[in-house]
C-alpha cells in the first residue's frame, strides 16, 4: 500500500505512532487526513516531501501544526 502524504510527512518529522490512538487522537488523525486529501497543493507537497525533511511544507500545508504537535509529544530532552 502506498504511504499517504500525511504519513510521509509524519515519518520525516519523526512522529510515527508508537501506540494505538485513543478516541480523541483518532478524530484528530481523521480530520488531518481529510485536510490532506482535500488540499489544493498536492503537487507542491509531493515536490517538497521528495526534496526535504518536510520543514518547507509549513509555508502551505494545513497540517503542519498538527504534525509538529505530535512531534513535540515524542521528543525527549536529556
């Protein structure tokens, strides 16, 4: 199965899910998926995902804040 744009962005930014989602998280993930599927910038997204670590998508991606929120939850500071 092909990886979605949102999944690629999440993997690039280090936000791969490590446990099952609870109900609220599942709703947030479903909403983010819909935003991604309906985004008018899909070609631009493909180019940005192929060329970078996904940071440049913050200029146009409607899911940037969601992905960075997830990323902040998995970061550990020593």
